[in-house]
């Protein structure tokens, strides 16, 4: 018996025969430059072929995983049609006299390289997408039309890596689990496997290979383990755990369509944190009460220039329309710190997390802010949008945003463009904002508490610094006092308060948060069901009565 360790990403336990899937090794081309026009023409043909392939895959995704899978292939199509990508290929062909094959790979590499240095999982995934699209374009140019042997795989599928396109050749009836050497925890493969309900383990780096073909295996995605040739005893134990897992899962699934109401009748809102249209699908499948945080800074990253008003308007409008009558909180771009595109950089900062970021940055770049606010007010006609200001430390910042909103309103009235004014809230994510939350509460329409930054600034520990992992206490009493202060201020002023940082999804903590008066929690879509189950099972009264326990813990 051998046990290999990775990370379980889509939970579940499967027992069966293992098949190792080997890709055909990448074909190396031996073409030389045949003139710019011919090379460009070949790229054009390959782009059209790939576009047709992506449309087919999109349809396949619609059939196998529903509408949620469609946006992944839409995202690929958007990269394929991205002017920046195509212009880079064009430049490489004309300027550097590269042949089509080299140009598409190089354009993919250089575009991905602009995204990779940013310490953000979402952008890293976008970089992967760009590389995947350019690789597939390359394969089209060298005449590889894809591998369909995956359709025959039964049982547990192991591979070094898989692409979303390859995933579409897999059926959940045949494949009981997937084990991969390379794939990020929040990669598209992970999203697709989640939607297809196939247990997934990634990061098994101890040499998965064809010698494992045909072995009996257990993929324990609960613990991130792949067990090869298990003993009878282990097999029996795992069978039992598998049954328990399936029972618990069925129970959890019952919460997918439910309202979130505590056992003693208090209605709590569970909303979704999103970074773009792609995340909406996951949110919608769990019947969330709205989008509690749309991190719009992601729309500005990984490009050579800022999206214009029209481009932003279309995205905000689409999110609002897809959410129907449910609210959507759009946060003003929180650029700066680790999220600053080159085209907006104004010199190096010694300490960017404490530098020109969030609303401070926007107030320096008023043109950029005006464009975003104009797009948001116009999109507000199509749904229930509110505006959230990030990284606030003073009332004056709120008042300045309000002034700019008035300006934007005047402009839109003058041009006759339809728009709607929106409620304005602030992020409570700096100790300063929490400490002046009484003043802020009288001047805004809602609070959203960002516990990620609130924690880092309160305990003065960089949230990105891996060396501090063992020092950061997410339950630090100082943070809880500030949360409590902000909640009290909101209640006194009669405005709603939600939590949108990571702590919002912490099931140990949510009873406390609810007992002090938080009525909305905004979390990443994957955390919705467990959070809802915890809330539906709790009684607010129990926790309010047991406040002594919390007092000791948090004060
Ligand atoms: C936070 O700081 O808690 C928050 C939600 O914002 P972000 O994680 O985007 O900084
Ligand atoms: Mg923050």
C-alpha cells in the first residue's frame, strides 16, 4: 500500500481502478518565417478554428454542468479576441519576424508574465488561462486536433495536468475522482470538477505515472490523499467513510435552495464575494441573497490600459441583471498594495500596503474614479446596485466621493444618459474607520466590515507575508473590539452592517457575529452551504445568553 499526499479541492471519496492519462507530447514545429502576411493569415485561420472549438466546448459545458460551466469557455474566447493579445502576435510577426507558431507562444508568455508577479490567486489563474489559450492556438497551428481518449477513461483518473477542454471529454458517470500533479486550488479545473461533482485532489507531486495504471486506488479528497493498492482493512474503513461522507453531503445539499434563518427565527443574509462575471455562476447556484462585495479592481489588472466607461458599464450591468432583484454591492476599485497595474504606477512605494491605495489612490486619480462612478450610476438603472468605498480612514474621503458623485450626476443629466443614484457605504477595514464609525455611520447608508485588512492593520502584520503565518491570530481580541464598535455604531445609526472578509465564512465564529447584531455575511460562493447550515442550526438566544464565554474569548 502506498499513500501519496496532495490537497483535496473538491471533496469526496472514490474507490476504483486508476488510469493514468498521458498527453501526447507537444509537437515541436520546424517552420521558418514565410513572410508577415502569410504568418498573420495562418494565425487568423487558427484563431477561427479555435473559436469554433470553444463554442463547441461551451455547448458541451452547458449540457454537462449547466450554465455555470459556460463562462469558463467564454473567458477563453474573450482572451482569444483580446486586442492586446492579437496586437502582440501581430507585432512579433511584423517587428520581430517570428513565424506564427513562435509568435502565439511568445505573446501568451509575455501577457501571462504581466499577470504572474501579482500575488493574487485570481490573476494567477488569468495568467494560466492566457497560457492555455496560446498553447491551444499553437496546437492548432501545428495540426494537433486534441485527444479524445479521455472519453474511455473509467474509475479514478490521474494525470499531470488537465485543461478545461480535456475536462469536457470526461463524464461524471465514468470518472469517480481526478488526481492531478499540477493545478491550482482555485483553477478552472477545480471549478469545473466542482460543478461536475467529481472529487479532485491536486498537488500530488510524488511522481504520478503510467506504472500506476490498473492499480486499485482510493482517492480521498477529504484528506487530499491518494492510496494505491490499499489493504483489505483500509478498503473497509474507506467504504465506511465514503458512506458517511455521502450522507453528510446529501444533508448539506438540502441547504442549497433554503433561506438562511436561525433556529429561533432570525433571518440572516448570505451574500457572495465576486471578482468578475465568472464568479457569479457559483454564487447563483447556492441561492445567495445578493453580491455583498464585487472587487472591481480585478477589471483593471492584467491589461495595458484601464477599461473605459462603456466596458465597465457592460460588466456592472450584466452582474446587476443576472442578480435580478437581489442587491449588488460594487466596491470602488481597491487598487494599490499588491494590486497595481504598471500603467497606473506612479513610482515605487517603500510600503505599498500603507501607501497610495484604495480610496486614497482614487482621489489622486479623479478621472479614473469619475469614469467608474459614471459606469456604476448608469448600470444602476438595471438592478439594485450600491457603492462601497474601500480603505476609508476619514469622513472627508466619503464627502469627496459624494461630491464627485454629484458631479457625475450633473454630467449624466446634461448628456441625457439614463442613470440612478445609489446608496453609498464604506468598508470598515482600517482601525481608524472602526474608531470613528459613529461619525461615519451618520454619513453613509451601510457598513461592510473587511476583516482581512482590519486584522492586518490592527495587529500590524502583513497579510501577504508567509513568514507571519504562525503569528497572525485571526481571532485577536483587538480586532473583535473594533468589529463590535463598528456594529454598535451601525445599529445606533440604524444602518445595515455586513461582514465581507474571510471571517464571515468562519463557522466557529458566525454565531458570535450574529449574536452581536451582524445580519449579513458575504463569502466566497464555495462557503455558502456550510455557513447556511451552521446558521440554520444555531439559536441566537443561546449565544446572547452565553455571552460570558465570548467575553472571555474576545475581550
Ligand atoms: C477585507 O479587507 O477584508 C476585504 C474584504 O477586502 P480585500 O480582501 O479585497 O482587501
Ligand atoms: Mg480590504
